[in-house]
C-alpha cells in the first residue's frame, strides 16, 4: 500500500479551499492507502505565536476533519507536536537545505510581507519542517491544494539529497489530487485564494451560518455582465463559475455558461443558486462538527490513538535515518 501524509494548520476555521484542496481527497484516500493526517500545530507557531486560542483551534480542526468524513479508525489523525521524531528529522534536514532556496520560496516571501514584524527562522524553514512531516512516514502521496506545489518540489529535493548523501530511504513525495490538476479555490473578492487567516469575508468557512454564507456570496465580486457574445471571462467571473462547478449540477453550470455566452446572464440569479447549493453542502458538516467538538473525551481518544500510530511509523523511519547517517556509536 502506498503511504499518504498531509496536514492542516490550526490557524482558524476550515474553509472551502481546505475541503476541496485537501479534505475531499483525504476521505477518499483513507479507503485505499495507509494514511497519516495531522493538525499542524508546530507550523502554526511560525505565524501565530500567541497560543491562547491554539487548543480551541486544534479541537476545531480535528472535529471538522471528522465531520467531513475522515475516520480515525481508518487513518491516523494526530497532532504534529505529539510526534517528537518530527523535530529530530527537521534538524537533520535543515543541514541539507540551503538558505538561498528557502529565501526564494513564494510562501516565505508572502508571509514575510504579511507579518513584517515577525520574519522568524521557523518561517524560513517551513518547507523543511513540512518535508520532515511527510518523509517521516516515507509517504509518496501528499493530498494538497495548488498553493503547496512549490513546497512539495522542495520536499522532493530534500528527500533526494538525503538519499544521495546517506542512503536510499525515502520515496519521492508528490502532490496529489484525484482528478489531476491541483485545486485552488479562489477568494470571493477576486484576489488570491480562500484562506483561514486572511481575507475572512471573502472566504466561506465550513462553520459559517446560512445567513453568513448568503451575505458573503452576495458580496462576491461581479459586474453587470458581458456586452459581447462569447467573450472571455474576467478572472473574478471565472471564479464564480469555478465555485458553481464545485457545488452545483452540470445542468446549472451549462445554463449559466449559455447565458454568459449570449449576454443574458444575471449574476444575482447565479449567486442565489450558488449559495443555496453551498448551504446544502455546508450546514450538515457545520452541525456535525459542532457536536463532535463538544465531546472532549472522544477528541482526546482520537489524538492519543493517532499519535501512537504516527509515532510507531516515525520511530521505524528514524532508526533507518540514524543508521544511514552513521549516528550509531555502539
Ligand atoms: P493559513 O491562512 O493559515 O495559511 P490556509 O487556509 O492556507 O491557512 P493551510 O493549513 O496552510 O490552510 O492548508 C491546509 C490545506 O488546504 C493544504 O493542503 C492547502 O493546499 C489547502 N488549501 C488551503 N487553501 C486552499 C484553497 N484556497 N484552495 C485549495 N486548497 C487550499
């Protein structure tokens, strides 16, 4: 069986991007592969050093993962900081990562711009920690959204560098999405992607109330429609169609494609169908996640079971790593 690894940072509420980029794949992959899915709490410290809300957020991400269909009896669902071996491998990989390549990483440059007062070394070495998370389980498939493409390329480089310098231990990890291309769920304001910690009115969360979903979709950037038949769509309109494709039927999508092409489209109508279908999808997940979140004993059991499984896999890899590096002195 191939090994799968991925994670989500506990930096806030999960949103449609997390679902379509990551979670939707997790739920399908758990029946086919050996899966490790984590709440990436160490990664969240790079940009969210205040830990007051961390516990709440960890519980939230776990609950939302389970509410979306992730089954802790099938996949290991755990907290990154519970697997101490991650930190050891991260240290070794840091010696194989060059500062130049880390400084060129797009997410580093973005986050450094967003948090100019806290450009810490952890932020710079984020891709190294991520590579450690993945190869610690010798995973080859990594279900992620499009924003993670460059990080996966770096994880491959670090794994290959280790293999060449020491011994062939790690398979090459690759970003994965059922279907083919990696997904990017766009933000409703036409700027960038939906995201947990930025742009909250332009991101639809799995915890949003029906009213809030309606409010956000109503506010989504649009215009008065095309004036020339069969014209190209501006990016922000392309985004609305992309969302329609994710939530609504093929028939609905085709109806609005034709209306766009003959210039009769009314974005008010499109949006109403979009929010109706979004609400139908989100509201059961929201309710389920709320009830799971209240069951702290169950969440503890999930975390303990997940950590035990992840640590067993991590310990097996780390014995190979120490052996390959010559760190065995007895
Ligand atoms: P933050 O705003 O704190 O950086 P985020 O929303 O970008 O958070 P992450 O925890 O960094 O989320 O990513 C979790 C997973 O969700 C990753 O696999 C990532 O690729 C995916 N993901 C995040 N946003 C989107 C999006 N808009 N479209 C598709 N996939 C996404």
